[in-house]
């Protein structure tokens, strides 16, 4: 089997990605539909850049109620949590169904 220059496209992206560039720019080039950053790495600028590329943003791992509320305020598309009941409680508090 011939050797690849990069074992996987996402590894190449991880090695060369810069937070000064639009989030997920390389991943959107190969058809990615979702960008899943750590919530701690997410900023309004990065969120905007990812959305401008048509990516959905699903942040991980939000377990603290304040972080969950902040993520919802930022407008992310999904939340990964060890405590989905906390996410549901915040959504319910906001009147979401």
C-alpha cells in the first residue's frame, strides 16, 4: 500500500490551522458540515468565521450552567455535555421546546 503524505486530512488541518484564520477553513474545503471546538476556544469572531463558511457549530464539553448559558447566547448550533439535563433546563428556562 503506498504511503500517504498526510495520514488523514484533519491531522493536516490540526497541524497548520491558525486561530487567526477563519475557523474550519480547511475542513470546509473537504466537505465538513460541522465545526466542533472546545467551548473555551470559541469566540464571537471564530463563530462568525465558521458560520460564514456554512459550518454548524457544536461545542464541547459544556457542563457548567453558566457556560451553557453563554454558549446559547453566542448562538451555537449544538452542545455536547456530560449533563444534558442542565442543557435542557437552560433551554426550558428560555422558553425553548
